[in-house]
């Protein structure tokens, strides 16, 4: 939270405000008879933190710029001092600020003379319980610290500290200003002496005709010759190779097998029978059913022939050797040979030519020239200043005091930077103007010296060329003829020597090529024979291994097929015998069960008919008794009638 600058004293405790005190600096430069006068003022229209700053001037500084024009200053960059409003008092309890010492000192004890201090400062000068007074009979200069009385209303301790506390303002950092100074024009004059050396060439053309001879020996002239030859060769070779083969064979086989099997079968049969029974003239006819279950065991013997296919796999290895297998090859070869030879030849040549003769002459001239130049000078300087706060450890007693010290530091930094930039700008302007003047004077001196030296050198070169032209032309023609004669002789000598060397080299190359071709053909023939022998041996070994593997596989296939056929025959015979035994047992059981059921049904029917007839006879007897159902009538014999539903006899008259 920021406090307005005008009300910093009323800010709450614990509040810190950082103020960047910066004023817009306006530089005013004026030149008088005694030199430059520079003023630094603050813009009165700039409002910062609700405070309007009044203009303040700086002391004059600067120097004349050779009376040419005014210097120009530009504030390039500035850095202001930061101000923090602290919670603490400027002076601790028990002390006060001494204006002359510019420091906090201990409050005075009884008798401390306080008359030299401003009256408004008296309440702060004495220790707690004391007050600064002038005794009734004392002079004003004898004011001192005395005991408080109730009418003085003195404050003590913390209350007194709060009442008279001046909040401290801490100034941090330094004020820095970077100023650019420009000097419009500085005039400098320079004289320069230059020496120039010039070379000139004089030319004279002269006719010359000279004949010369030259004998040349071409030694160790070499020639390279390449020859080619073709040779044919034969060879024999032996080889032993191992072959491996695998074979898979399928084969069929037949086998017979017999089997004895037994089977037990239980069969149930039902039979019906009718029977008649008669007792005391009463007859009964009955139908009955009976079931019989019979188990029988059957035994059968069966023989079966079966056929099966078997497979056999086998591998075999065989080693075969062949001897004296022929091989043939043809080879071509090249050979290169070198040889040297010597030859001596004499050549003649004539040179007829126009020769240009040149002669160089060199002359030196020294000239002095002066020139003037003016240049602008520019320089930038930076200066920093810190507030002069004495022993207050960078603290001010009020916002206004803090602002004052910050502004004074900025003014001091600006002034120092401006003076340094102006001084450097002048130096730069002088150096630049002097360099320009020296450069122009040097150029002018070089031009003048060059003109004089060029004229003198040209005249000297022309005279020298006229004097030595003829002798030079003859010498040049002689050398040219000598060179041509030597060239012709050299070419001829080399050509002859080269032919001789080529003839020698051809013989050597031919012999070497034949030897190489013969050697290579022999080597190739041996390789061909070895390759063919290995090929034959491999084939023989492979065929033998294949044959052996096939035989082994055939045998294994036959054995496998026989084994499978025997197994199939055994299985089939057992199954067939089991079926036959079951059939026999079933037939016997069915036959015996049918006979037993029939016999049991007949016995059951006869027994049942007898029982029914007896029962009928009893009923008939009862019906024929006096008082019976029929009265006194004689009851004729009853014919039994079978009632199918109830299976009981019904009595009727005959």
C-alpha cells in the first residue's frame, strides 16, 4: 500500500513505501564571452505523488567549444534512488537528532544546556522526567534540562516516543545519469610530407637474324611395352567324397489270424396255451400266458486274412573315390616390360625476329602539403552519486528531506556525467578533425610527388632503351635460335632412343607373358580336374547312399506292413468270433426259452381250467338244492360258458 508523499507522516505503522524519485531534467546551455554556461532545472509541471516540484538550478559548468557553436547535451539514461518509508523512528528511544552533527545523540541529563538548539526541538532534548526550561532568574542562553512538575504535563516512555517520533525514510542505491555530449564543429590544420618513388619503362623495337646449332644426347630414354600370350594345359586329379541320402518307401503285406471267443446271452420268451377242465359235469375252458427267461453261452472260432500298407524311412552314407580324372584349361596373360636406350643428334635453327627492348628507370620525389578539416565530436559518459547523509546510515528524517537528497544526488551525477562527456567529445572532435586534415594533406602531397617523379622516371627510361636496343635484340635472337636447335635435336634423339628401348622391352614382355599364361593355364587345368573329380566322386557317393537308403527303407516298410496286417487280422478275427459266439448263444437261448414258456403256459392253463371247473361244479350244486333258485324243478346239467371279461364260468341250462 503506497502513501501519498504529502501525508507520509500519517501512514500506519508497518507500512513501507518505495518511491522512485525522478524529475524530468531539462538541460539549458548558453554561451557567453567567458564560455559555456549550463543549467539543469526540473520541470515545474511534473506532478509526482501529489507534490508539485519547484524549479531548482545547478551551478554553471562546461567550457567553450572553440567559440564555434554551442554544445548539445542529451540525457540518455538515468537511474533514481529508491526511498522506503520505514515503520521505525529516525532516532531510537532515549536519543534525538543533532542537526549540526547530523546524527542521533543521547538525550541530556539534568543540567544539559539546550539553549543552542531550536526552540521547537526542546521537547526532544532531555531524558524522561526532564524538561528544557529557562529559569526565572536565568538568561535565555542558560536553558537546561530540569525535573518536570505536574504543570509541565511531561510524557514518559513509549507515549513520549510516539508523540515525538519522526518516521525514518531509507534511501537505497545510487543516482546514475548517462549523458551524451555533441560538439558541432572543431577545425584543425595539418602539414604532411610524402616521398613517392615511380618506375617508368622505355621501349625500343629492333630487327635481328641469327643461326645456331645444338648437339643433344638423349640418355636413358625409357619405353613401356605390353605383350599378350595364350597357352593351353591339361591335368589329372583324384578325389574322395562322402555322400548322404535319405529314402522313404511304402509297401503292402498280408497276414492270417484265428480267434476263439465266447459270449453269454439271456433271452426271454412268452407263450400262450388253452386248456379244458370238467368236474361233475361242469366244464371250463381257460387261456393262459407264461414267460420264460433262459441264458446260454456260445463259443465260436473264426479265421481272418488282412492286408496293410507300411512305410519305411532310412538314411545312408557312402564314401567313393575316383582317380586320374582329366582337366583342361586355356589362359591368356599380359606382361609389361620397360627398357632404356641412348641417342645423340645435332640440330640447327635460325631466328629472324623483331625484338622489343624495355628498360626501367626509377625516380623519387618528396613534396609537402597542408590541409584543414573540421569535425563534430560526440561522447557518452555515465556518472553515479550517493546521498550525503552523514552518519545516518542512509536514512532521512522526512519525505521532503529524502526527496531533497535524492534530487541532489541526481544533479551531482548529471553534472559529473555532462562534464566527462563534454571533455571526451572535444577530444574525439579534435582527433577526428586532425585525422581528416592529415589524410587530405597526405593525399595532396602524394599527388604532387607522384607527378614530379613520374616525369623524371619516364625521361630516364626512354634514354636507356635507345642505347641498349640493338645488342639486346641480337642476344635474344641468338638464345631463341639456340633453344629451337636444342628442341629439334632433343625431339629427334628422344624418338630414336624410344624406338630402340621399345624393341628391347617387347622381347622381354613377350617372354614374360608366355610364362605367365602357361603358369595360369596349368593352374586352371588343375582346378578343373579337381572340380570334375570332386563332382564325379560326389555323384557316385550320392548314388550309392541313395541305393543303400532305399534298400533299408524297403525292408523297414515290409516289416511295418507285416506288423500292421497281423494286428489288423488279429483284431478282425476276434471281433468276428465274438459276433458268431453271440449269435449261437442267442439262437440256443431263444429255442430253450420258447420251449420252456410253452410248457409253463400249458401247465398253467390246465391247472387253471381244473380250478375253474371245480368252482363251477360247486355253484351248480348249490343251485339244484330244494328251495334253491330253481324251486322244485330238476336242474339239468349246466354247460360252462367262459366269460372272457371276468374269466368266470356262467351256468345255463343245457
